[in-house]
């Protein structure tokens, strides 16, 4: 599999390689933030319920801003919006570092959410725009996420030790925010300098012109395309919901369910980043051999079983093993979902779908994180895992009943 991955990377387009290389700094910054933010808020005196509300506000902001963002991206350009988003992320982390009041923390969260909105509504479309074929799109997305997760793990590990190395004033974690912000700013600057400004595949451009030149006869076809995007968005909603129930709160769960120290939490979450990396690398290899349909079915069921087991009473060591193997499967499922859905969407619909996808995921994330905050405030540390297992089964039902056939047909027609 390693030789297969190396061959894929060697054959990638130059723009894709630069994009993937600069993702490393982005991953480090996000990894540091993912560990320290909740711990920073707890040290400042915010409750678990407050953290749930702040997290859900961020997801809600992303959802509300995503559809207007798609319109702005269309007129301003994907690369410009991506770079702007990364610089806004730097500003957000700077504000987080100085914030002590609820108003300041809320402002920082809103800025962060706007930054992530800009990134989410440009990143996949832009890297796909640099690809020469549909097959390269799947490989590019998997390698991009593999680098992101590997360096997110490194950032998470650093987040556990930076507070000891660089002391802060507002909280123990203040200086770590500035390090994370510096990584994001540098990544944004490098992308602004190194990434090509435009590159559209000839085939896609020709398809777009063909659609635009035949408006009357393609009206039913257009309505069918919107219906397809709505079905994909329903699947993405489930992905956001299952993410929001657990992922933003794993550090809190580890701290209070198993009484782990910050260093041990960062080490475990960093190690889980390595398992995310393995899942990202393995995904295109498995899809090429099994096909997307069989891979989807296996990953939905695998994730359901593992996360249900995590709800049971167990020693911290057993939970840690389940957390790691769950990370591999969860990453593979979400990577497959994002890459296959975007690949199945025509180029002229990708900005629209990016907005719909982000809105759907944000709504699911908002509902789940708001709910999870209250669940954890009541010290019910197993319930989020039970709910996630149920949501996984619901997601499989949506895929099997509504999406699977149409997704297969679209990918087959565009191959």
C-alpha cells in the first residue's frame, strides 16, 4: 500500500502537490487549537454547558454564512477566499489568546467560524480544480486529508506541552494560541504565493458551456441535479451530527470520565491523529479494490459497532484502543463521503454544493454539539456514544435508501 501511495503522489499535478504540502502547517495549527480551546475555557471558569453553547454557535455561524459564501466565491475566486479565510483564522486565535470574557470569546468564535466557512467553501473545489481527472480527485482528497490528520496529531501533541514550555497570562494556554495562529498565517501566506490562480479542466469547461447553451431543454435535468444535491446534503447532515456529538468534546470526556492529565490527553489524541492518517492513506487503496458501494456499507457498520462499544464501562486503556480504531474508520467514512459526493457533482454545481454541504454539516454539528454540551454538563459521559451509534445507523439508512443508487449512477456517467 505504501508503494501505491508513493506512486499516486508522484503522479499528482503540481498545484495539488503544493496544496498538500502547505496543509501541514494548517494541520499543526488546528491540532493545537483542538486540544487547548476547551481546556482554556474551563480554566477561565466557563462551564461545560457554556462550552457546548459556544461550540454550537460556531457551527451555526458556519451554516448561516455558507450559502452567501458560495456566491462570494463565485465572484471573487476560490484561491483568494481560501487565503483570506486562513488569515482570519490567525486573527481569531489571536483574539482567543487575549479573551477572558464571554463577549470576547464569542467574538473570537464567530471570527473562527467565518474563517472556517471560507476554507470549507473553497478547499476541496480548489484542489479538485487543479486535478487532471476524476481519479486524481479521489487520490488528491485522500492525501490532503492524510497530511492534515498527521500534522493535526502533531499539533495536538504539541498542544499538550506548549503551555508548560510557554507560559501565558490570561490562562496557562495563552501562548499556545499564538503559536497555532502563526502556523495558520504562514500556511495562508504560502498558499497565496505558491498556488496557481486558476486551472479548469477542458472537459468540465466544455460540459459547462454545453449546459449553458441549452437552457430550455435542460430544465428538467437541472431540477434533477438540485434534487441530487439535496440528497447528498442530507447524508452530509448526518456526518455533521455524528461529528458534533463526540469530536469537539473528546478532551473533556477523557479528562472527566477517566481523570486523565493534559499531557496524557494530548498524547492519546495525537496518536489518534496517526490513525486518522492511516485511514486517509488506506481509503483510495481500499476503494479501488472493493468499490465505493461495498466500502460505504462496511464503514457505516464498522463505525456503528465501535462507537457503541465505547459507551460501555471499561478501563481507560481499552477505551483508548477503541478510540484509535474508531478514528481510522471515522476518517475513512468521512473522506469517502466528501470525495465521492464532490466528484459526483458537475463542475458548474460545485460552488453551490460546497455551500449546501457546509450548511448541512453545520446544522447537524450545531444540534449535536448543543445537545452534547448539556449531556456532559449532567456528567453523562457514555450517552453521546450511544446517540452516535444510533445516528450512524440512520446515516446508513439514508445512504442505502436514497443516495446509493444515484451516487453510483453519477460517478459511472462521469467516469
